[in-house]
């Protein structure tokens, strides 16, 4: 899955920007828990399609890379180490809550936890619509009057 999504995400990010690719990948990650719940409802028939979840998991490392690339685009060069290390901490934070998620599965159900995770990813996806696309601002600045030469 990672190789497949990298072949799509890389050229698309180069062409249209990391924000669009991030948006698409988050929508795919949102679909994973929803698809898992759906597949589980179909018993043996659904079990035949369970492998699709592992294909979709391949989006996760591509999403991390895209987040890193987007961060590098929006941050000043001097701030790159600080921004990337902060991003790494934010990505690692959910791992700290994995035992709590396991406990919640035991207390409630996996569907409850999966819907909660899907909801959080959906909120993140919605927030991508408020992100700036650095390439668009550079393109508009390049075509604007600010670059005209004074005589």
C-alpha cells in the first residue's frame, strides 16, 4: 500500500502541493476505521476483504512524510528543526494513548473507539481547508504588481 500511495502522492504533491495530498490522505485514513466496522458486519464475506485495510494502512507513512514536507514549506529555514521536532512529538502523542484506547475497547466496543478515531481524523481533514497553500501564495506574488521594476 505504501508503494502504491507513494507513486500517486509524490507526483501529485509536486504538481498541486502538499496540502491537497494531505487532504486526500487524511480522507483515506478516515475511511480505514469506517471500513473496518463495515467489513466486520459482513462476517465471513467481509473477512475476505479484510486485506484492504492493510493496503490502506500504507497511507500512514505517506501522510507523515507529507506533513513533514508541508511543514518545511510553511516554516522559515531557521525554524525547520524546531517545527519538525514539534510535529514528531505531536505524531507520537497518540501512541501514548494506545493503552487507553485498548481499555476503551474492553469497556465499550471496538466500534466506539473506531468511530472516535474516525471522528478525530475527520476533524483534522476539515481543518486542512483552513491551511494555506504556500505554492499558491508564491504564484500570486510572482504575478502581482510587487515584482514590477521601477523606472
